[in-house]
C-alpha cells in the first residue's frame, strides 16, 4: 500500500485518515493502513484504534474488536475510557448486556475511571432492558464517586420510569433535577407526556404541554402525535384534531404517524370520505402510508360495511410490498362475518393461519360468532377447541355465540 521509502506521517494526520476511512465503510482498508504504519515503526495512538473499534462494532464484528483490544494491551498504547464506552454503547443497542458489563468491569480493572458518559450509557442499557434496579444502582454509584449526572442521565432514567408507568418516581427525579439547577428539555417533556398518555391522564398531559409553551420549548412532531393519539384513545377526538391542526399551523411537518392518527379519528367517527381524502392528501404530499395506515382504512371500511373498499385497500397495500398482518386479517374476517359472508371469512381465516399470522382471541371470536349465527355449530366448536389448544382464553362472547349456535339448530329443527 505504501511506497518503500521513509514515511513521515504525523500521528494526528494518520488518525484523521483512519477515521475517515472507517466512516466511509472502509474499515479493513483502515486496518491495513494502520498495520503497515506500525510495521514501519510508527507509534499508533488510541484515537486511531477507537475509530477501528467503532467501525467494527457497527458491522457487528466483535471478534475483530477483541483482537484490537488485545493489540492495544500488547503494544502498551495509552488506554482510553472512550474505547469501552463505544463497546458498551454498541452492546446496549444490540441488547448484549453480558458483554457490556464485561467491558465496563474491564475498564475498571485497567484503572480507567468511568466518566458520566460511560455511566449514562450503562444506565440507558439497563433502562432499555427494564432493569431499573441496576440502572439506579449505577446512578447512585456515579453520584457517590463525585460525578455529576447531567440532563441526559436524568432524561434516560425518567424515560425508563415513564415507559413502565412509574410516573410518581419520574416526578421525584424531575424535582431532584431542578433542585440541582438542571433544565427540563424537550426529550424529558416527551417522556413524561408519553408516560401520562399511557396512563390515560390527559389533563396532566395538557398541563405539561402548556408548561412547555410557557418555557419557550417548541413542540416537535413526536410531542404532538403522542398528545393527539392519547386524546384519541380516551375519545377526545375534537381536541386531538385541534392539536394536529395547531401542529401544522406552527410549521411542524406532519409525518406518517400524524396522518395515520388523523385518519383513525375520522374512521372512528365513521367519516370514511374525509378519512380517504386525508389518505390521498398524505400521498400527494410525499408521505408514504405504512401498514398501520392501511390497516386503519381497512378496519374503518369494514365497520361501515364497505367490504369491497376494504379489499381494494388490502390489494393496494400488497402491491406496495406490505404483507397483511394480524390486524388486517382480523378486520376483514370480522367485516365479512358481520355482513353475512362467513365462507369468505373462513377462507381468510385459513389463509392467515397458512401464513402463520395469528390468529388472536379477537379473530377467533369473530369467526366463531359468524359461524354460530349461521347455525354451523360443528365448525364453531371445532375452532373453539383449536383456540383453547393454542393457549388462548375464550371470552364471554365466544361462549354466548356457541350457546346461540345450538339454539339456532333447535329452532331450525322445530321448523
């Protein structure tokens, strides 16, 4: 690679070249370059090795990372806490907790003092895995060592608590954060809003929104979508529309989630004309509908009894490479059963099983109810047994339908 003459390359310049190659995806080229320079007697620094570590981690090549760590030790290159932070961060994203903990303890064994960034990365990993006890243990250790957790550290813990419905504990951390002179940022507000939406406490959510606006914090698409969806879930649809309309007025670009939520609102209200208009408007503005968007339209049409329209949307969905999922099939099965097309529903039911999609309790309930209404008790009871054998628990609707199917047979016999 290099000409066989004296090479005068600064450590800093080579680190830049190695980093550039790694960022460009040429990690193996960067590795060979570094090896050649080292063979010529050049002393590598930790920055170049960190670039290699990061690039190999992004490729998922942990064996190469282990080789680099061994090489760093063998050559006596000055250790850096950043090396281990990179490893912990990659392991956090992939869910490899054991490897992350090993890297964390390895840094300690080498006499490297963990900084706030490393502690925060470990805390984030534990929060993702719902290991809140371990996350708080590390948080306490961080504080006891004289380190000062920052907004990011607090934000990660608050998000972890909010995602698991522990809103009282999240509020306690908010108080602690503010007492230390740290400021609430958009990420923290979004975590709280998401947590309270899951709890169904929309009055608290709207107060948080008001606080954000008073403090000059601009809401983003995630904030508005979360609030609107939360309001929709508690049947406050008009308020949800106001939030989304205000979002557009403030110059926040609506995304797929925004459009899907708005479409869902109109479907719930039975206004399929407006739902369809928004769907097409979404496409015309370059926002591609996702499976969830199609499912909402399909379900809306099924509930209105417009099965042909629902099937058209299913075909359109499939043409775009999106496979029908449990929600799609359940909506169609229920729609066909409700409108007397039980044979079509049965065919769809068998199709979804053939594709290993579900079925769920709701799907079984729909098909059993449809068969029972037609007095096809033998088929209904067979599916009931299949449902139980698959580990699903029938609800009262299933039992009522089965009893009803027997009643229908008796009435037909009398006639």
